[in-house]
């Protein structure tokens, strides 16, 4: 079975500093990896995905993620954090089951950006 | 981008009543919709996979008679919490996957969620 792990419950960053939210994966075959963000009492918003190609994927709101096959990681990054980036971030991996695709989510990492 | 609408966003009901939550894909057809449950400060728990025109596939430990799912068309799935009790209070989120094809990489589009409070 596919799985992802987010080792940090919370990440604290000062505004303007770079941020990294970690994710590692365990899959059989080629991984399809995703990052989503959730604001309070809202659904999830898609940030970016890695399917194939360049290991550095650029997404919404200035976020990017680096796919590292040797380390089985897909860390989310942003060069300069904003207070408005404070939210809950989920890493996910696609699992194909019963003829359809479903996403398996990590536990989530709460990002707190301080002024 | 693809839009998924979920309604109602908040619902409060008395114990023993049933509540229906709707999930609609507004600008694409969804062969598959997923229903998740999220507890406070926790990740999303996949409850079931809803396929248009067929029975839903429930994850282990989810009571199918408690959480009725109907996927009547390629744009609408409903979740009915039957005989709701306080322990059913939670945040329920639906998501949709476009029709399968070369462009379908597994990305899901999410509704805004429905917060159910059972008194």
C-alpha cells in the first residue's frame, strides 16, 4: 500500500524566512505525489503535484516542492514565508485501487508564520 | 480550475435525526467522488468511494448503514448520516475526480466541507 509520512506536527517560521514542510513517501512503482493546503473550516486546496519530469515542481502561491527519489522525499518549500501562509498542509500520494484513483493523505503539518 | 460545491456548510441537528450532505462538481464530470471525515486537529479519514451508477465502496470500519452514499449522476453525490448521534459530529469533506483518461493524474478537487453538530 502507498503511504506518506509528515514527521512534523507543526512548523514555526518567521515571516520573510524560507519555509520547508517535510514529506516522505513509500510506494510501489512510480509515485504520484501531491500537496494540499487547508485553512480553518475550509476544504483542501490543491497546491502542486509531481507526476514525472523535473524534480522541482512549482505550484500555487509561490510554493514549490522537490522530488527526491533517493531519499523518497517530497518536501514543500517557499523562499519567503507570509503570515497568510499559516494553515494546515497535507502531503498525499495517489493509490490506484479497484480501477479508480484515490489519495492517501499524511497526518498534516500545521504551519505557523509569525510576524 | 475545477470547482466542487458542498452543501450545507454547517448543520446542527438533534440526536436521532438524519442529515443529508450534497457534493456537486460544477464544471466537470466526476466518475468518482470521495467522502472524508476530519476530526479536530487530525488528518482526513477516507470514509467511502462513490462511483456513479454503482454502490459505494466503504473503507474498513465505516458503517454503510449509518453513512448512506448515493452517486446519482456524474455531478452529484450525497452523504446521508442516518440516526445521527453526538459522536457523528465532525467535519465532512467531499472530493471529486474527473473522468478517467490520459489527463487524469489522480488530482482531487475538494468541496468546502460540512460541519455537522449533533446535539
